[in-house]
């Protein structure tokens, strides 16, 4: 969940401590440990059982310019054992951007069995019918055709989203109930206490994308195939980076919208803030991470039980991923600073 995280919040005028005490009941001892480099994780309550949320904060001692460069290089930023394949879309997106994507045999066979309202892969009604009609399932190369059609589907999803925003995402028809993605995102983008208060123009942009674009915003979309549960998940993610210039430095607010996932996730929203201290120490910076995800497995009679099992491992997973991000970025930043110093010394000789 920590990969291309993102935050829709506005940094508070006071120190983060005030927010952490009030909204997340973080203790004085935990705040002291935060300043010593520890990571604080909370699992906030959510409005419904099919949703889980995670909040994490830690000190991150890198410069804002370095951090934003790492986010732009999303392929290397997300590199880990759990990320099987990944690619960033060009501007404009091209089919060649998906050349590195392959489908597992299990997903291909699941698509073969797909029918509207009964499918083990998240698809719209139109693409369920396209797979049924456009693939010759008796041909020896049907697996190649399914892979090619999946790439076409993902490209079309990105292209229509770039033109029409959330409303162009349509709805999943893999289950007996339709799931309209625009309605899900409208709900997820509403403020909740553990996300700070919204920066209004950023919130409006996320709701109304691609309209009402603020001046200090940049976007990109990437695809990935990642280990999650029993099946690898193929997904599309829209990353939006928003800068807020402050006396102590530039704060970064980053929203990561999961605009498609072929398994498990109905919708997800990652929120990350790279926030400067508002105290007399301008070099002190924090990384704040929030994720809200809704999963179809958490619906129904046993949804509550499954939710408790998910929450049991979520806290440790979030903390582990934050540790990985901290170790990687601070180590790379140290190398970057040393190299820059060495180059400057060579120029001065």
C-alpha cells in the first residue's frame, strides 16, 4: 500500500504534534519516539466494513526537491520483491507503454469463464463481452490474444480517464451488483479527521479532474503488477503532485488514485504529505501517509471477520513499508549529497 502513496491534506499552521494528539490520540511518549526516528502507525475507524484505512507518520530527512524527483521516477521508487512488473505511461499514453505487462495463466482462464455479474476479474460489461466475442478460445494462440486485448483495455481506460475524469471510469460488472467508480471516489475524497483539513483547490481538482487544474500541479499514470494476497494484481494508478510553498520550504501533497485493479480492490486512494516543520528548525521534515481502500471480499455475512484478519496484518505491513521507504530514500539522498559535494569541490580546484 505504501508504494506510490499520496495525500490530499493541507499542512496545519501549528506543529504536526497538535494534529496527532487531537485526531489520532498519539501520546507524549510516542511523539518523543517520532523525533528519535520511530514510525507511528494508526488504523483509523472507517464508515463501513468493506473499507480499511491506515495512517502513518515518520521523520524523513531528505530535501523536497530530491523527494519529488524520486516520485517522478516511479518505476525505481516502487522497486521491491512484491512489484513484479511496472511501467509509466507516456504523454500521451501509447500501447507500447504496456509492452512489459504479461498475464498469468490463472487470470487468462478466469477471463475465459467471465460472464456479466459472474467474473473473477474486475471488468466492465463491455469488456466482458469483448473477451467473449473477440477471442477465439479454440485457437492455439488465445493466450496471446487475451494479453493483447487486456493491454488495449488498459490503454483505453487511461485515455478515457484523461479526457473525462472519474465519470469516464464507468462501472465494474463482475459481481451481481454494479459498482460505479465515480461514486466510490466521490465518497473517498470527502474529508475525514485523520487526513488534516483539505487544501480546497487540490480537493476540487481531484474531484473534477481534468478540470480546475491548479498552477503547482503535475500528473502521471503508471501501471503495475504486484503481489497481493493469492493473486497478482494488475492496476492503474493516477499520481497527482501538488506543491505548497511555505517560508520553511515547499510542502508536497500527493494523491494516488487507483483507477483500475483487476482483483480485490474496488477502489483505493493513497494520500501522502511531505511536510516541513513550522518551528524554528526548517530542516525537520515529516512523511505522512494515509491509505483508504475498499475491497469486495469485505462485503457480506463474513465481511467483519475478514476485516479483522486484514487489520491484524495491516499495521505491521504499513510499518515495514515505511521503514523500507525511509532506509532507501535517506540512503540515496546521502549518496546524492556526497556526489554533489564532490562535484563542487572538483569545480573549486
